[in-house]
């Protein structure tokens, strides 16, 4: 705590602190909202942490998880009671279960094979049913039945885990069947699941909230309004991923997002769009032609979306189709009647894969993202023109042309399905197939639109300062695919694409067997961005990479020969002797990597918003996708900003201490003023002033700058007013 206080931070940001599945490494699998997690020290430990933090001038911000709970009945009492008592249980309203499907039984995809093959592994033990580590309650009066009849008599049905794709009848977190959706739109459920957190807020133990995945909720607007009122308006940010050009709903009573939109803009500053385009063409020649299998961004996303809807989210699409069918049957418009479920399903599929945001938030928003152009394309999927009318019916439901309970339910399901689809098809699939520049494949990023100009960045910051001045900003989190410093190194490749291509041509001639070109390109970039590291870290990250890509192997259909070839290639190539040439290039480019690392850090820490600094990233922090980025952090000894923390640590501490000394220069009433640069090197400067008192100046695209002859004596203009103690002084 003394170290963190010396760093200059204002609050500690905690992962979820409520009771989770024992041994959980993250806490997002909550099982009891009324208790603070015992493994972290319980409520007594949390209160002690809060007291200690306050003794050092710090507060606490905590993650909350309103969308889902862990699907682990033996630890989740509310779920246990639902499985024991069925829809009449007082807890049944907690969970988003479709009791009309699967004969009224909750399908539990936990068995290692079809039930007939594993039935001998199921056993009755008193009033519970056991299957290895799984324990389920028995419905009263059924414990003495023969096992087949006993299974039929329960409010749930244990089944082969593969049936989750098509048969599941409860809402999940994305496609993770181990996390069941919670109905916090119900006021009683909200009160029960938020009581402890609200108590800790009102008693001053906690100061603010980060809301996990609001896109999954039935009604995010109403939920956030209720949370705002119940919390007394405490500082709250939401994990909302905004597409390029998308705005956070103005009506949301929050401080802003968790900051992935800021990440996209900061990273873009240090990416040369011309070089990124050249790198893309080189990548296509090396690894992936311009196709939907990783060579063209939009086509790759579209192909991935079709696959996710038809496989991982097939059960969600089925439920949505049933909702559309009910809405059509209840419609007073004759044009909505007599629509075959298969036609509605096809229309839904074609419209969903064409959405470029996570979800619409109101009917006007829906019309803007489920466009007439998308509908025109969707109609082409029908052979019979008359059947294509289903597209117009579905679009009409989405944009609010129908009222009534069935139409509202449909719009809710559509929005929830859309957000799951976007996350799975883009972040968890396309990001691993389309890999010309790995630093662009980041949460909230858009690999199809790379690079942000200083003017574009200033426009973004001016809007943030005006509309969401206390929003969050981030560069690294527990969810980022690569830490900020890895991305900063990779961005330099956009300034020397030919040099990179020549290096790959050189190392590719080595006697190393390459499983496929896309994997090879991604692997070489991985070791360039990460720098020296234990080979097992690289192998684990790339094994996850190919499974997420799902083109030659996957998490559920693994291909051992291919995965073994990947591991052998990584060991012999990127982590072997040829990898030394990549390390040599990285060393040669070290000054420019350093400029990106420091420039990105300083920009984030002084731009509009509240910077969130992930543990360990105040100093140099090189990490890949989780779990690599969740390793224990070794904080440097002594005070922050000393030589032990390195140059980045010194910059971070200086900026955070400056914010602490001059809070008004960065707060809600602060101002943001772009500082123009002059001369031939003007494009290599990002400069801005905060409230006329603090000036930030960073270098961008330093390799291009050096190749053009350097600064040539040019500097940005001073801001208006007093900087440095006298009017018009240079920064």
C-alpha cells in the first residue's frame, strides 16, 4: 500500500469481491451476492483493506457482475433451490430460464458422453445426485426411483456437454454454459443481488463501481438508472465496447465506459495508416489472400459470425426464432402473419451477421444499425422472393414497429443475442484469423480501420471532455489480448513494413516446418512484440490463438497432429535460433519502441478521463492474452518513480503525482486544448493542454521522423494563458 500511494493513484480497482466458485482465479463466477469472498479474507478483510487504503489517502473501486452467476449448484444456493423445486421456487425468477423448452427441465450440459454411455457413473447419494465433482439436488419424493425414471422426474436433465450448442434452455454469458444469466431487471432480484455491494458503498467501504458486461442485460437503461439511484450516484463506469463512431447512450447515468474506446484512439496515434496498409498487402502475399478466411477483415468477420450463430450460439438463435414466431402471431399487422419459423430464422441470421455494433439500445438506434441496406442484402439469401418478406417483418420488429409483450421480448432477445454474437465472432474468432498487425486486434479495436491522426484524436478528446469527462481510460486490462507495451512494439512495424517482410523472408528459409502461413505470421509478430520470454509462454498463447481461430483446431474439436506441429514450429522457429534475428530487429528498433511505450502511457495519463492503470503496467509490462496477463506482479521495491521502476515507472509516477497535485486541471470542469505544431515534422507531434496549466507533448511515428531527418527545430505552439508561470511561455 505505501508503494501504491507513492505512485500517485487515487483508488485501488478490485476484481469482483463477492463469493465465487472456490479456487476461481478471477471472481466473475459469483455464487453468493450476500457474502464477500472468504478466500480473499471475507468482509472483515475487505473492510481492513479499505481502512488501510484510506490511511494512505486511497479509496476502493470494485467490479460487479450483474449479468450472470456460476452454474455450479452445489455452491450456488439460489440455483440449487431452483433445480430442486422448479419454476415454483422463489428463486426461479432469478434466472433467465426458458421453462417452455426441453419439457420444462433445465438442461445441464455436464456429462462426458451421452447419458446412456455414462449412466453407470451417475449415483444417488441420499437426497442428491452425483456425477464426479457435480452434485445436484433431488426433487422431493424421487430418491427411491430407478435411475432412468429418477432422471426423468427432476426439474433438470444432465446431458452430454456437446448438447449445449443446440439444446440449452437458459441464457448464458456468451457461449459459456458454466455461467447462467440473471434477471436483474426484476426489482426483487436486483435488491437481492446488490444488497451487500450497496451496503458497502453506503458505509464508505467502497467508493465506486465498474459494471461488467451491461450488454447482456435485458434492459441496461433501466438497470443503470436503478443502480444510480440505489448507489446515491457513485462514480460508475460500464464495460461497454463501442464500435468506431458509436456513442455511449446519452441517457445512461454513468461516468462513462471502462475505456476501451480510449485504448483504440491512443493505439491509433502510434500506428502509421499508410504503413499498416502496406503491411496488409505483404501479409496477404505471405499468408492469406484477400478472402473470408483471414485476408479481408469484413469478409472474415462475416464468415465467423455465420459459423458462431450456426454452432456456438445455435441454441440462442433457436430461442430468438421462437420469440419472433410468437411476436408475429401476436401482431395486428396481417403482413407479419403466416411466416414460417425457418424463414424468420434465416432473416434473423442474415440481419445479425450484418450488425457492426454489439447491440441496439432503443428503436431509433436499432434503425441505424439494422439498416435498410443490410435488409436488402439479407433478402438475397432467399430463393423465393415472397419468402424474403420475412426480412422486413424481422427488421420491423427490431426497430419497434410492433408493440406488445411478445414484440418487447423479441427485441430484448435480439439485443442480447447480438452482443454475444459480436463478442464471439469478432474478439474471439476474427481477431485470431485476420492478423496482419496484431496490435490492432484488441478489445474495442477495429483492424479494418487502423491509425488515428492527431486531429482525429483531438476531436475525440474534446468530445470526451464535453460529454463524459470522468469516463475511464485504459491501455491494459485483464482482458486485453496483449499488454500496451507489447502493442507499442508491434505498432513500430507499421513504420517499417518492408523491413519486416524481408526479415520474415529470411527466417522462413530456415529449416523450420510451418503449419500454416497465418499462424507463422502471428507467431513471428508475437515474439517481436513480447521480446525475450520463456518459450512456454509463447507456446501457450499461440495454442490458444489457433484454437480460438478455429480453422484447423478448436477448443471442442481439437486436432492433436496440427497442435503438435504448432508447438514444434514455435519451439524451432520463433523461440529457436531463427527467433534471434527477430530479437535483433527488436533491439535495433528499441528507441522507437520506447518512444511509443512512453508516449502512449503519458497520453493516457493526461488525456480527458480517469486513467485505470492495470497492476504492474506502471513500469515496463510485457504480457500476452490471459492467463499470461494474470500472472502475479512483482512490484519494485521502494517508492514508485525511483530508478528501480525504470523510465516508464518514472513517467507514470510523475504524471499521476501531477494529477494528484492539480486535480482541477483534469476533472469534470477542466478544459482540453489541442496545441498545433508547425513545419515538416508537425505530424509527428501530439500536444495538448489541460486547463491552461498542464501540457502534454509526445512523439509519434518516431522511426519515420528519424528517417526524414528529425525535428529540425520545430515545436508545438504554447497554449493560451499561463503555462510555466508566464503568458505565452514555451512548454
